[in-house]
C-alpha cells in the first residue's frame, strides 16, 4: 500500500486534500493523471450501464436535497455507526472495527485503555441553507450566560436558545450519503418523460459524503467520494431473478476492467448486516493487501421500500401502471452501487507489477488501454535541435486523437520506465532515421517490442493497437 500511495503522490495521481495546510482526514485531491484515470473508469461504467443497454437511462441530481428525503429514506434515524472513545488516550474509534478479546471485551487498539460505551453516530454531514448566522448567535448567547453568571445580564437565554434551535432545524440540510435517493425522487419524472416499461433502470454518477468515524486506508474509506449507482425497477416477484442477473453482470464488469478473477469474490450479507431497506445484499469484494477481502461494490434488493416511503412522506403515488394486468404496481428495486475511489484503488493495486529487465527493476502499471491515463507518449531519441521540430510535429498530429505526453528529459531508457510506471500503453520514438524515412518506432508497454511505422499510418496503427488490446 505504501508503494501505491507513494507512486500516486510522486506521479500526480492522488494528493492529500489541502496538503499545504497539513491535510484533512478523509478528503483527497486527484492530480493530472488521477483525473484521467478516474474519468476513464466513469466513462467505462456509464457506457456499460447506459449506452450499451436499451433499458437504463442516466440522470444527475443535486447533492443537497429536501431534508424530508432523508427522513423518508430512514437515513436520519438509522444511517449511523457505533462509536467509542478511549478513556485514556482520548482517541475515537468505530466500535465494530475493534477486535473483541477472548473475554468478550473491547479495549483501545492504540493504548489498550478502557473504552466508553458505544454511542450511535449519524454519518450524514449537516449544513444550513439560507443566511443562518450560527456563530454570532452562539457567541452572543455565551456572552449572555457569562453576564448572567456575573449577575449583570438579562435572563432570556432559554427563549433565545429555543428560537435558535428552531431556526437551525428549519435550515438544516444534509450532504447526500448516497446518490440513490436522487433516482427514487425522480422515478415519476423519468417514467413520464421517457415512457419506460418495466423493467428499467436509472443510473447516476455523483459525489457523496459520509462523516466516517475512522476514514483511512488511503482512498478506500473517504469522507467525500464519488459513487456510481443504478436503480433497476422490476415487477415484484421477478426481483430475485433480476438480482442474480445483476450480480453476474456486475462481476463480469470488474473482470472486463482487467481486475484478476482470483482477487475477486462475491459475498452474501448475513441477516444482521443487511441495511434497513434490503432483503438481500451481495458484495463484490477485492483481496486488498492491507485488509484482505473487502467490499468494492454492493448489489442490493431494496424491495419497494424507498418508493413506498417517498410516496408516504411526499403524499404522492409512486407507481407503475402495468398494462398487462391493468393494475398499478410499486416496482421492486435492484441496486448495484459502487464507489469510484475504491475502484480506482483496486485497479491500481491489481495492475501494479515490479519486474526485472536487463538486471534493472521495472515498475509497470498493466492498466487496460481503456483505463490508462495517457495512451501515447512521444519521446524524441534525444534532446536535439534537429529532432525537436519533427517530434513536435508528431506530437501535434497525435494530440487531437489521444491523451498524450511529450518527454525529452533524460535517457530514453529512463523515459520508457517513467511511462511504464504510469501505465502508458505505447511510446512513439522519433529518431534521426525519422528525418530521412518519415517513420517512427512504436514501443509497447507489456512486451516492450518495437515496430517501425510510417508517420502517415501512425494514428490508425495506434488506434488499432489500442482497440485490440
Ligand atoms: N446506495 C447503496 C449504498 O450506498 P454502500 O454499501 O453504503 O451502499 C456502496 O456503498 C459503495 O460505495 C461501496 O461498495 C463502496 O465502494 C463505496 N463507499 C461506501 N462508503 C465509502 C467511503 N466512505 N469511501 C469510499 N467509498 C465508499
């Protein structure tokens, strides 16, 4: 893991959030290569889930929603983790992350100290909509309390606290902890505007926020992250069959991404693990070096829970008219849900390899060309006045077609290694022969084989290679 974190920092994949201020736990910034890889993952998912299917449409909904959404969905009451504090070192932990000893107790994993009773902590971030000046109100209240203690102030603070609390409650909204609710509250809008028939799905990619008690393991557990979720609406009674189909579909998507099968597995949730809305959930797990098999995607049968709850809370009917039976039905929902950041980490770990080439260590990211942040690097054999114009010309020609890099610093061998390390599938070398024969060398990342190609065929040859691999 340290190797991956250091590669990410050194090569501009991922930086600690607000790093110059010492960072902030659970928030990360994606660098120039990171954003390319992330976009490629998103594009791949979007294509598989919407473009290539005739039964799924995409939407994008607001991060901040009417707070009643989260009351209806059950998140205000139940989206919480148990938290314990160490009485000695004062550190805070997610209780169920702490191992239970033989005598059934839990003690502080840092200093062995005694822990407080577990308290439930709601993971939703709260903020306020509108001009709520919480800070100055609180300051003036505290001033009032001080004056009261000294016997000089007015005694109206209870009324003011009550008013402030009411104002805050009215203005409180949540940063969404999942994108799913955006799909449920737009069920009717999508149904009417697209005239879909069951079964059909609504997909979304977007940011989610969870005030995790213990974020960590790099970008595995964040407080701000991106999700890709799809709500697939089906006739009640067909839900179990569709659930199985989606589990298979999603597992194959991970394989198609290039993740090795032996590092993936499917795990059934035990009854006591199930979310409040689910009758069955299956996780796709990856064998992470730091934690063993851990969840990278969940595929849940959410039943008709969400549509029914929103219908109840919003006072609307959220139903589908089944022409075959002439009846209104509330569809059941199968939901594949995954985090992009966790997928990003999975792909990096799975593709990372170290090998020996001619007695030297070579680090190579064996990313599929579809995911590779840079597709082609243009490398003049050496930094030279004669080669510079020809190399620039080749680079200018490739830029409209591929994400490229140009590198003329240090030896050609070092530059190949730099490109291998970020997973660039092809390097194009411009040498002195190029000035005579108008041809260049393409070197491929995995086999390190080199072939000579006329510049006039370069774009099509690279495209063919990228599509074929
Ligand atoms: N709508 C269903 C849902 O939110 P979840 O299992 O809580 O289900 C789905 O989350 C996926 O989102 C997980 O499989 C994981 O990939 C990702 N995820 C969840 N919490 C995360 C966090 N704190 N940081 C990064 N990714 C997270």
